C-alpha cells in the first residue's frame, strides 16, 4: 500500500538544517560563493496549492502571429545545458545579433573580461569557427569565456543590445532600495565606478556595464518588451527564491511563470541551465530544471493540477529540507517502484546520509548515477558533507566513486585535495589540486599547492609554485578568500616569503586587495 500524499502542497516545518549543517568548503568560483540549502523555518500558511487555477488566457484564433508568445505557444525543444555559458556558443552559431536578453538567474554572469580575450573571441566569432568557439569556454587560464562572464562577452560581440537580470532576492521591497541595490552590486563585486551609472526607476535598477546596458529587476518588475527576445533561465535562481519567499519549488515555479506569461513576451529562443557544475545547484534539484523545460514546452501545465510525479518530488524535497529522513524513506519505499527515477534515488542517498549510514547512501547514489549519468555529481556533493564533518575515509569513497563514474568531473576536485591533505597524503593532494587548477584556474588552488610543497620540504618547488600563485592572483580581479584553507595557505606563503627574503613577492601579496580583505575576514590568530 502506498503512503498517501497530503492534500495540496505539504509544508514541513523545518529547523534550517540540511545535509550541510555548516557551509561546504568550496573554492571561490567565478560566479560567486557556493550556495548551500540552509533554509529558514517556513510558516504553513505560505504553501499554496499549485492546483489553484489561473484565469485562462484569452486566445483569439485567427489573430495569432507567427511569433511564439510565452504562455500561449509551446516553445519546443528549449536548449537544456549543464553550464550556462553554453548559451553563448548556441546563439552565436544561430547568428543572434542585437537582441534583448532576459536572464533569470541568481548570478549576473556579466563579469568583466580582459580586452585581449574579447578580441580573441571576436576573431573566432568573425570566422564562424563554432567548434573552436565552443572549445574556448573554460575557467582555466586558456579559456576565453566562462559561466561568470558569458553575457558580458555576448554584449561586447554585439549579440545582446540590452540585458535584463531578474534576481531572486527581494531587495526592491527594502527601505531605501537605491542604497540597498548599490550594496547588492558591490556584494556581487561590481566596483564603484561601474555602480555609478546605475539609477533606480520604480523597481528597476538601470545602468551600463562597460558599454553593455544592464537593468536589474525582479519578477514584480519585469520589463515591458514588445520586440522578440531571448529568454535564459538558470535553475540556481530557485533555491534562493524559495528561501527568500518561503515557498517550495512548485509554487515558486508557478509564481515565476505566471509573471512571465502576463507580459506575453515574444520568444526568439530559450535556454535553461542546470548549473550543477561548480556547485551552484545541488544535484538532487535537477528535477526543477527539468520542470522548467517541460513548462516551456507545455505552457498550459501551470494552470492544471501538478502531475503525481511532481507532487511526489516536491513532498520528498519538503521532507529533506525538514531533515526528516524517516518520512523520505517511507515515501520512497511506497512510490519509487512506480517512479524508478534518478532523482528519487538521489533523495534516498541523502536520507541515508542524514541517518549517518554512508554505505547505504553510497549504494543509493550509485543507483541514481546508473539511472542517469547526470546525477553522478551527487557523489562529490555527499563526499563534501563527510569531509566537512571530519569523516575523511567516507568522504574519499564518495569522491572516488564520482571520479570513477565520470573521470572528467570537475566537482569535488578541490575538496578531495583537502581530504587527502588531512589524511597526510600530501603528494596525492598535489595531484588532485593540479587537476582542479587545470579545470578552474590558479586561484586559490595554486596557493594550496605551494603549501603542500612546503609540507614536503621542497623549497624550490614551493618558490616556483608561489610565483605562479601570485601571478594568477594578480590576473584575477574577482579573487576572494572564502574559507580557512585558502587563508591558511596564503599566510603560509607570506611566512615563507619573509623567511626566504622574497621581499618583492611578499609586498605584492600584501598590497593585493584580495589579501588585504583576507586580513580582516580571516585574522591569522583566529585560524584553527
């Protein structure tokens, strides 16, 4: 007998804990800090039935244009991508020029790029070498664009004439929204000169970013645009939106698409990004991205009762956010035989992790990965939980399982290096840090590599490595120290410079704004 669902969208009171009871130790990715799923307690009244019907959109047959109208017409086969920057190559190859872009995203994806990279990408674009264009994406030093700057690149290439960034946060409802938005952009590492061009117009914050017109808004202040536009939705929009507005994911999807439908946008093309790579979206939430794609293809579905499968996923997720492992397993025991999906096996793995049963969690994660290879990122996600809790042996099992399933996986490389270092396997740690550096660039990983050489007593290798670390830091305007491991490695590098008489290198480090900010955020005496 199946465990029945509660009527409507069940809301589970929860304590704010998830699988990550403390923030995961992650490197500072290009787009910002890693997001965890720490959730506030939700009042039961905030959960509403997604089955509440909207008034049907009036459609006058015979008056339809050839344009696809969002909410009226199916957008067949929207591009579903793992990394958001894949949209740039897709639209470049389609010949997109001078388009308006609406980007619904937790991150701006408009970070500044050095001019030589813009010019190199412009040459590839001009030559229409699309294979090379796609290959130019990457976070490493040789990449020309990546997940954090692809929109800026598109603006500079003439693909986007105007960008609207729809944010999940309720900044515009705060007192003195102009000041709050300036602080918001500063937190997103816009500098003072870049922020100066912005001004508040109702609930929109308008300005330009190095020549690219940019308007920041929310779903209450979506722009009125009559011309056809590009629609871009990053699934990582929904965890913070759900937190801020205290709603589960299906009501959050309903609110977003209701607001979009009301604008009757004419859609040139649409892209949906999962953004699990880089830890921007927890892997078990891939089903939210899948649902976005389905809504675009079947716009009428938000006016109907949600499918049983979606109701099940939502209730399981509510129980997970409430850290109710027993409720999750009871639901899955009843319903997973009917829906043998990777997403449900992922929640089973998380439930066993909550119960401190890593062996059962590993088996469930393997089942999830076998059902859908895209869910293999669940291994390093759970591995990082165990690393954060000091269970390094369990963590290694998950890291190795993930790398065995997908040797090209970049998730977890940095944390696995930490794990190996904690277990005293320093040379192995260097090898995995170097893999992370190749995938994600030199900062902060090269400082960790330098620290490992010092632990080995190899002063020459440490000196060479430190020169690379400082050069990489100097090139990275957006570098930020976000964890104690990185801070400790930089302090170790400074001590080494002082002992070895490397005064110029030490002075360069101390003058760097990232290091200066680290001194305040992570005082040396406070490090454990």
